[in-house]
C-alpha cells in the first residue's frame, strides 16, 4: 500500500486516509479485532477463581470479575497470577497489532491506530467475555497496560491521576473514573487526531460505563475504600 496513506505530518485528511486504510486492509483489521477480543476474554480473575479455587469470584462482593474484587475476596499470592493474566493479554493484543501493521507495510503514522483498535477490542473481551456469559471485569488493569503500550505520555496522565486519587482517597473506583475520563483528552493532546480521539473516547466511556455503580455509590457516600486486608465474609 501507499506508505503515505496516513502521514505523520500535520493536518492530513484523516477520514480519507483511514478510509483508504480500511478499504485496503479490511480483512486483517477484522481478524485483528477478533484476535484482540479473544485475548481480552482470557480473564485471570475468573480462570483462577473458578478453575483453581473452585469458587467463582463473580458470586462474591461486587460480583465483578476484576482484580479489586478478586483481591478483596481471596487475597493471597494468586492475585499476582490475576495481575499477570490481565497485563499479558493486553500486551499480546497490542503487540500483535503493531507486528501486523509493520508486516503489512503500514506507515508508522498509522501504528497508533492499530494500537487503539486492538486495545479497544481487548477491553471489550475483558469486559464482555463470550465464554464467561459476557460477565467480565471493569478493564482498569488491562486498560492501564494498553495506555502504557500506546504512548508513555498517555500512560503518565492516566496512571498518574489514578494513583494520586486512589492513594489519597483510597477509592480505587475514583482513580478508575479519572482514567476513563482522561483517556480521550490526553489522546487528543498527544496525537491531535480526531479518529484516535474518538477511539480514546470509546475506551473511556466503556470504562466509565463499567463503573456506573461505583459512581453512584461515590455520589451517595457508600463506596467501599480499598484496604490491603482481605475482606472477610
């Protein structure tokens, strides 16, 4: 394909450039979405709790298949396995997108598009895994890993705000809401690309949507604070 399909220079015709990219590479783009989605479906909290501990994490606490609920429910060294699963699947999904784009001869200016595309579908797989009745996690750890894989500047804003809010308030959900809300804004600041910003906004809205219950509890003052001690039932 033309190496200037999505130039790295200023003010290209984004819609035309990405439209040409999709027209020429629609099948690899579709296959990448499927691959990234199934990478996301590899949910560490569900796999460890259901098949190793024989006690599905989704039947405890918030009912969420994420790291926070797993730690609050079970704690222990297996939490590290959950972290590893959620990090590695995001790394694999995004790296696959980068390798595929370079193999297909896509211009370097389009590499971020491949990262965002794979990251979005990986998050969808994590949040709505088809093999676990579409009931997954909220995407913070995987989403944070995707932010790191996309660009260190995006990771700095997303993770920086998350850590500051979570440490000061002990509300992990508040930091998570910052991560979701800041994603499209920092995407625009870094890339000035409307298409990437839309993808960043979709990722951010998904994270906020998955935290809608937490947002309601934060407003009403009933949200649980994070503790290093495992919750006893």
